C-alpha cells in the first residue's frame, strides 16, 4: 500500500523540505529573521540593520547627517567592499539582546545569559590593515573580549563597554 504524500513529507525535517523547495536560487539560505527596534540579535544584526541585507549605499543614501546621527546613537558599521553589512558595533545602552544584556551590564549578566565564552585581549587595528601586526594599535587585558558565535562583548572594568555583532 502506498502512503499519502503528506505522510511522506512528515518523515523529513523541515530544513530538508526547505532545501528541496528552495534549492540554491537567489535569497535561499538568507535569514529572514530581523531584530526588533532596539534589539541586538547575535549573527543577525541590530535594530533595522540586518547583516548581509543592509548595504553601505543604503546608509550613504541618508547622507552624512544620518551616518553622524547613528554614530552619536552608538552604532558603528562594517561592510564588505561596496557590499553588504558584515558587522555592527554598539556603544549605547539604548540597544539590548533578547536576554537584556546591554552596554553597562555587569560581566556576570553576560555569563548568565550566554554561558562561558572565549576570552581574549581587546586588540585595535589601525586602518584597513586587518590583523596584520604592522597595523596593530594595542592589545590589553582590560578591556578584554568575551566571544560567542555571532556576538562579542568588549568588557572594561567588569562591565560591557561595547557589543559587536557579526556572522562569525
């Protein structure tokens, strides 16, 4: 006896069904999740700024006044060369993760919300030189970085000083 098609589909995980229906066409594999206003979502974005979807040209369309306003609001953006948003750094208490962690939160709140992360020194790189030691400005134990998939917290004096969201 043959099973009804709906019973056959019930055996497959939703991800497999989505892959079969979507294949590798445009937009497939992109997250349709977006943060709520004022929200920081690891590996997704901050507020209306979604990684991989928001572009530098969209930010430039608002003019220098818009970029300045966002900077004063505590948002800094990283883009692929002429491409999509790859990272957002938050330095304002106006944004928080779904668990309530924000700039100014004690390090204990980060641990309670995310568990033990990877801890390392905070390193600044000058210009677009990346991690090349010739471009390194400094690396110190305080501030330090506590990293998790898609999010890192820069800690200074046992409190969150900044939050960076990226795909890594």
